[in-house]
């Protein structure tokens, strides 16, 4: 079988592989607190969520999801990972419908902003009831650093993506 040293090396390698997989998996999820009345902006890479005078107290989960064509028959051509947004109140109640001014956004380059202006690029929401991607009314804003964001006002917490149809 293996010597004592061999087993230690094998155990160490196994532990490192396991630790790296946990770190890799958790790096695509962020949990953030939001409090009632707060103005907060949480980003994950080039995408994020903004609460204006939040109507909630709880935990927001931001998760970047690799694009796949398996969710709907007709899938837009997405240009970045999807953003899955969830909210859980302090009593562990999962919130699905959005109340108040809550926005999802994607930071874009100038060329992408021009594509949006030409009606080619927009934000989509995955409708879990219809199993289709629906356009979310998208508008452009610039943040304090003059970076263009494409944003839409959320009506449900769920899966959002930026793409072409």
C-alpha cells in the first residue's frame, strides 16, 4: 500500500484540491446586508444591484452564473455571465417580488453603449413561469466615475443577463 509519508502527501494533495474547489465555487457568490431605508449599491464584477431607500432588511445574494442555452428554447446571445439576485429577510423568508426602487445593472464599454443606443443590446430577465427570457426596460446611466451602466428597474428577484436577441 502507501507508506506513512505517501499517505501524508496524498492527504495534503487531496486537502489542497478540496480547498481550492471550495474557494473557486464561493468566489462567484456574494452575500451582503441591506437595511430598511438604506441606499446601497453592491457589485460583482461588471454587474450589480442598487437599492434606493430600501424597503427591506435582510441578506442579498449576488451570484454570477455561466451562460447556458438550456433554460429556454430561444436564448439571447449574452455577452457576460448572468447575475442571479436573491433576497432573504431576517426571518428567513425568501422575497420574490420587488417593492420600491431596486435596479439591476451591467457596466459596459463605449462600443456596447452604442449598441444599446442602436437598440441592439438590452437586459433580459428569465421568466420562470413562462420559461422564456423577457426584455427588461433598459436605460443607460453614468456612475460617479463616468462609467456607463445599462440598468433596469427590477420587478422580481431572479436571473438577469445582458445580451442581443
